[in-house]
C-alpha cells in the first residue's frame, strides 16, 4: 500500500524576487490555484544547473517528479547540492506548494529539515519537547508517556531545563530527532541533519530508524551525502540530477550510478610535461593506468579478468629506499585493501611498477585506485590523490545465479570435496 504518491510534481522559482512582484498578481495566482487552474504567471524556465550562468530569472528546481513509497519502506534520496532534494522534501512536508503536479500522503508527518526546526530558543529542552510534539500533532498524554525515553535517547538529561539557545548544534539535533522518532509519526522525513551529530549518535539514529521501519511499519525518507549510511538504512534509493529524477531502484545500483557521474572515470592518467606533473622533491608522477588482460580491447572487464595496475614516476633522489602502496576502494570510499611493495633502492630517473590484481578477486562493481609512496616503510613522501577507476562486470549469465553476490571481494578457493559412505550394521 502506497503512503506517498508523487505525480508530475514541478517547482519553479523566480530568482531574486519573492512572488510575482505585486500583491494583486499574488492574489490572482492564489485565486487560480484555488479553482484548480494553471498558474497564469508561469514562465518557460530553465533546468536548475547551478554551475551555469544564464540571463533567465526562472528556474525549475523540480521537473516532472513521479514516484511512490509503500508503508514501511525506507527511501534514500541522493544527489549533488542543488539537485532539488530539499525542495522536494519541503513540498512533501507541506512547507511549500508545488508549481505543478500533485502529492498524496497518508498519515502524520514528522520532518527534520534543519537543525532545531520548531524549537523556540528561549524555552527549555523540556518545554520544547512538548511544543514540538504538539506541532507534530501529538497529545499531551502521548508526550508525557514518551518523555523519559526521548530525553534518554537524546542524552541531554543534564540540560533538559536549560534554554535550547545555549545548546550546541549537536545537542539541538539530538533532541529534535528524539522527539520525531518517539512521537510515532507514520512518515518521517530526515534531511542530512544527522551529519551534525557525532558518530555514536548517528549510529544510534540509524538503528532507531531501522527499528521503527521494520517493526513499526513507518515510512522514512532519508536524504544524505553519506553513502555508507544510505546503504545501511535504505532498501531503495532515488537519484536526482538538476531537479529531475534520474534513477530510482536498488540501493547499490543507484549509488554506483550517482558516484560514477561524479568522478573522473578513466583507466589512464598521464602527464607528458614533467614540470607541471604532480610531485615534489622526492618523486614526480608520469602515468597511472589500469591495463586489463583482454583478447579484444573492446570487451568489458569481468570477474574472470586479470588486471595490471601500472605506475610510472620519476625518482628525484639518488638511491632512494622506497615502497609503493596501492589502495583499492569503492567509489563510496569503502576501503577494500592496501597492497605494499618490497623495499627497493632506486637510482635517479624514470621508474615503473606493475601490480597484478588476479582474476576472481574483486566482485562486480566500480573501483578506484590510489597510490602512496613511502620511504623506508615509515614516512609517506607522496600521496597521489588523483585516481583511476574501472568497472568489474559479472561474467555469468543471469539464469545461472540469483542476485548479486554480497561483499566486495570474490576469491575463488579450492574445495576438497569427497563422498564418505557410512553403513549401518
């Protein structure tokens, strides 16, 4: 059963001005809206790309958004800053109205869109719990019943009688989240506010959201730039780009699409000019390249493919005692492994290293390579932050397996399987 249904929702803003510019026009717009008519002042706007300048004052913060969320689902919403995520949540929270389209929602909504939203700075933490609970539509008895649990979860018992204007931003969000989580809304909307809290509190909040979703059947919309948190919490993810819905689907698939759009995806980095190449007094980078062992260069890299990582650099110090360290990680910065070379005394000049990633090591996914150069196994003398990326594809046909294998590595081990016969007397 769908508790949220968004149909053809669009939102247009006029930059630099609120409303239409005159009170008469604003009233005329309201009159058209009350009668279900189209906005008479709607203009042809441009896509909301914050990286480009334009003479037009009209932009579409959202364009033709369509999706449904069922009861008990946790939907993650990801995208770059300015993609329209917060605008969408404000429409769902009924803070603002869409320019076009319709939103249908069932049940009470609790929104955490900004730190301390709904709190009065001069009231104590206790008073704000009751105030915020009332704003969310709860009765005084419901608030009293959950008050001790709210304070305990927030961890601000010592300051509960203190005006919240003296709270840190982390204490603010602790109390705000605790009120929303314990006062049992059917729909909880969370927009990046957990980033203010410390690691322990973020872990506690994610656990609470999992619990209320799976056990209590509440629906959660979760906006975050923390891909690990999105993976841990959300079963479905929606990716937004420039105000449009780019993709919606399984968490790992959509996160990989988002990250691949926002990295410099390349199998090769090379610097022809030594003077402008990355480096320092110890080393200067020439080339970092992923070289797959393929019969046909146009074939994709699969789990059956051996891959060489070739790294060329100029050693600027005579007889330098150097180690190379190669890191393999996902696009979401989930570290998989670190590979370290043997110590090598090197003469001055151009050096080349090759590290082979064997077949049947990496699972299907998108990976990136980073390099460190270490002196005497102790001192990092150069951290090459530019990375190359490559994608490993599944080699089996879909009919022979069920779903994606879990994890990031997928080694192929030998099993010694023998049949043993046991006879009954």
